[in-house]
C-alpha cells in the first residue's frame, strides 16, 4: 500500500501546465471523451475557457507522437500520426509562417481584407519550394499576390488537396491565441470573421482543413457570422469542457504516469481499477469503465479524507474542490484544479507532515485560495478592465444587492474613469456594454462568469473570484491578502 508521504510527493509533482507553444510531454496527454470531437479535422472551431486546453492542444497536435496517442485514446478519430500539421497563428511568434499583431493590424487598416490575409497564410503553408508566393519578401507583398492572382491560388489549393488525397492523409492548419491579434473587439472580430470565411472555403476540399481554438466570447454570431453559409462552419463547434469526473480522470492519468507511477498505479488497483498500458512508451490509462463518480469519490477520499474538517457538515473534498473552483457557470479549468491539488500537497507537507492522509483539509482550502489567485491573474491578463471594477468591491459581503456594488463604483468614479480610458483606446478588449452604465458592465461580468445573478436579483460572486479579489461570504474561504 502506498504511504501518505509518497502519494503527497506525487501530488506535489503534478505538472504546472503547458503554455506559449511548449509541447507537452506525451505522458501528460489525456483525452477526455468530451474532447474527442475537437480532435477531428472536420471540427473547424474549438472553444473553451481560459485554461481549458486550447493552447495545450494547439501545441500537442504539432507532435507526431502525441497525435498517435490521441488516435489510440480516441479510437474513432480521423486524426492520425500521419496527419500533416502546420501553424497559421499562435502565441509563439513565427514570422515566416504567419504575421504577428504588429504586422496584421496595419495590413487590415490599410484595407487588406482579413480573409485575404488568412488565405495568404494558408497558401504559404501549402506552397511547394519555388512557388511564386514563396518568393515574395513580406506579408504585404504576399497578400497582394494572393489578391491579384486568384486563379493561381485556387490551382495551388486544388493541386495540394489532390496530393493529400493520393496520400490518404489530411493537412491541418492550426490557429490559436487570436486575442493576441488585436487590442480592440472590432479588430479581433474582423480577423476571426475572415478566418471563419477561409474555413468555409476549405470545406470544399477533401483533405485540407483549418482548426481554430477560440474563447467562447470570441465567436458571437452577430459579430463574426454575418456572411453566407457561416452556419456550416459554426455548426461544427466543439467545446473543451471539463465536467467533474473528467477533472479527476485527468488526476488519475497524471498520477499513473508521473512520479512514483508504479506505486500510484498499485494504489489505483487497490481501489478496484486496473490501469492498462498503451502506445510504445509505457504509458498508462485508467479504463473508462472504471471511472464512475462514486468510485472516483471513494478513491479520492483515501487521498484527502471524507470531510472538509472534523465532520460532514463542512462538505466532502471530492465535490468541495470543483465547486469552489468553478465560475458562475460552474466551469472549472484543469489548470486551476491541478494547481489547487499541488499547492494543497505542499501545504500539508510543510504544516501537517504527519497527517495520515496525503492531503489535509486545511491544505485543500489553502490550495483553492492559491488557485483562485492564479485564475484572477489569468482573467486580469485577458480583460485588464476587470481589475478596475472589482478591486473597489473588496470586503463586500456577497450575495449582495446590486445597489451596493453601484455605490462602490460611484464613489471613486470607477466607471467614468473606465469610459475615459476606453475612449482613449487605453483599455484592451473593454467591456462590450459599458455605454449602458452599471447594468451594462454587470451583464459583461455575468457573461464572463464573474458575476452570478440570483433569482431575487442580488449579485453573487463565485469563490473562485471572490477569494482572489478580497470579497467576503459568511463561512467561506478567506480572501487572499
């Protein structure tokens, strides 16, 4: 039987995460059933919240060995290790493959249609050595070539499609981090609309596909789908969701393949699960048939104990952790989940090293508080204006009447200052409804899962953001100071 300290060390070694284009280690590639559709080359648009795995998959799918692992886990996916994968945009700069923001925005403002820009990127990926488009010196010259030579470009796409058909494989061009292509919603929407148009164009071919990873708020149909047959692209949207059982499925996968993997697999077998080997690298997976929620709860409670304190009235760790990490829509990112467990293990080792379980309940609370701060940092990076409207709410006890929040915003002139910054274009991706005043900003915060409108009209703030921004709730996790 695995001892608590060994299991605690395994939890402390959970991966921090992959970002900025770094390819993940194959042993950390876990494919939830709900993500199988997103791997299909015919799923052109993949959406998900921050930390749901968009950049993870953008990076991972570029690796042949990872594609093989995906094929083995999905079984029915048309994605194979032989699929040829290229990049069309991402967080990692690659000026030979695609234009960065400082090139893309001037092109758009000089009148180059976004569709032409993305078609140029795709043509450059398709062009063989010596093709005229490869001989153009810069992106402006390349876009002009594509615009002025439509027949040549159509022939290029058609010939390459025929070649991939002959080989029996797909060419997949990946797009990610499109929030980095613009600072204003209107520019970003134009860029995404143009990319969606090229995705529709690609559907005419048998083997050529684009796959774009987007946040859900980047694809409002009223802004990006106002072109003929847009529904044919958007109908294929696949969402990277993480229901509770999949978060724990990720944990078991990481434990089985991580530090002290042999002992962790033995621990899982004690719970009645049998880990199976797959692939050619001694990788292990827990069979789907073993992952019923009641079975997962029992195994996790061997790690964390049955209660979040001295009795059941404080809640059960298995459900307590995801419920305190969820936004107003109940969405939990795997990055936050793993961070909470990793920090909980570190806290337990430092403060309660003799505890009989791998995780002490106070460590779990501390881990959730720490993960909350990580999520706050992420949403601040995506929407800097949120800092302006939430910081004045420190020490507000929620749920509360919206009037109390409006008072906090009015005293220091929060919204007036934010409006002035928006007019000066000093705010990246500002609230869409700021011109509607406090109620408009409330709607924007609700859409982001930061505010929750209760049935009696009051405002609630999920613990995920409440803790990070110093709001209070009786009996809740203490705010971070």
